[in-house]
């Protein structure tokens, strides 16, 4: 998958057949056994892969490669679709602008029913993958907010960080209910405080509200963290999962071209996607974290480089996903040992001081 930049069975099997001088059809059938159910395989000893059994180990794998003293983890819940055929509910670890899927559920797009049981099951399968001394926030966009989700995350010992719609009320502690919009009436304003959100189904929580310049609307986030513990800017981690979906599809593994229609087979197929993503992001992230940085502080005050420096952080010119693929392919061409990366988390985004 990494070398051909595709998860397509035909593409991968064709490459392997030429590389290994083997029968292409035989290799393709072996690869198909990854996602086939036991009854569709040959032999009495054949079993089928259970994706759920991989979720906690995948998350544990990420954390086992976590470098440094940081024991903070950001998980994001979101859904992605495949045309009008399938919906994939995904929980991902977000890291350096990328997202690594560690738990997922695939359902037919036309299937009726609530997503609540699926999300709860996914969360519970991951519970044993994180040591109890880790600080974990779980982010989700407005469409996924629910009181049961907020409580489920707290029951796991994790901290909800959920965006809500602006149509509602909030009552700061010791005051009366006010419209949510009133806390950030215009761009350039922010507020945070403890109180009760919603009058119909009250939720005791902390409200983080910020309307940054250049944005069409504010972020309104509910969490169980106290105001000194939380920062609304952390919500900026959530869009990284959208980059992860791009890597799964047109920006990376080309999953949008799959012809698999059975949802359970797709769930098994995603194990390969998750492992490949974990590998390339770890390699690319390590390279980004350890590459040489500017040493302006060692230059004389009058040096031309100091005079022209903007003091802005260097933008990411290449994603960790793409950087990892390039490094692995280059290593294969050079006949070197395949690299195994590490995860070097960088500081979460931070905002300027907020109101009371």
C-alpha cells in the first residue's frame, strides 16, 4: 500500500506479483482473505478477523511509541461516507495535523437507527488501551453532541470537549439563564465559566466560548474541565480528522475506489488502512520532529538572518502522512532497513487570556 500509494487489491497484488515473481491471482486471493468471513474461505481451520479485537491494541501501539514526558492524548469522533453506500463512524488519534484511526464501525448508508450504540461500543473497546494516568480529551463537532456521549466520556475517566449549537441557553453559576450567543456577541470576544447549559435537559459543565477574528461564527464548547484546566483553542485539533479522511481517500490510500459493498468486510479491510496509516504517520512525524531547526539564537544580534527573520513558526510544507510515505519509498529504493517511527507530540494550541 505504501509503495503503490493505494489500498486497491488489484494494484497491490499486481505490484507484489512482479516484485516476488509470483502468481498475481494467488496473491490477490490471499489478500482477500483479510476481509472475508470464515465461511467464504477454504480449509477447516480458517477464521475471520475480528476488527474490534484490534482497537485497543492499535491505540496501545500508538502510545507505546509516544516519546517524551507528555501523557496527553486527543481523540476525535467523526463520520465519513462512501458515496451513498456506506457510513464509517471513526475514532482517531490526532497528531501533527494527521489522524490515525483506532476504532471504527461501518454501517450501510440507508440503515435506519441511532448511532448511539455504535459509539458507546467503540469507546468501551478503547477503554483498556489508555493507562489511567493519561490526560485524555475527546472532541466532536456539533452534529455529534449528546448528553449521553458527554456522560459516557466522563464515566471512562476521559474529558469531553464537545462543540454545541448556538441556539440554546446557559446559566453561569449564581446567575440566570442567558442566550449562548450573548457570551460572545461579536468576533474578537471570548468567555469561559462554570454553570448549567440548556434549560430543557440541564447539563452541569464548563462553557468555553470564543469568536476569533476571521471566523463566521463562534466556537461554543462544553467540557467537564474547570476553566483554568481547559483552553478553547484545543478545539483546533478536531479538524485534523478531516485531513485523516483525505489521507484514507483521494489524498492517500484511494479507498473511495473500493468495490467492496459488505459493511463487515469493509470493517476488516480498514484494519490494513489503520496499520498503514499508523506506520507512515509515525515515520513522517518523527522526521518532522527531529529535522534541523533554525539556530538564530546562536547568531550575533546584527546578523542579516536575525534582521530578516519574521519569528513566525515554520509552516508545515508536507504532511507527516506524505513525508512518511516518501521516506519509506526512498528507503526501499536504496535497499535500506525499513524505518519504524516514533510519536513526538508537540504542544496543543493555546489562546490568549480569556474573560471571566
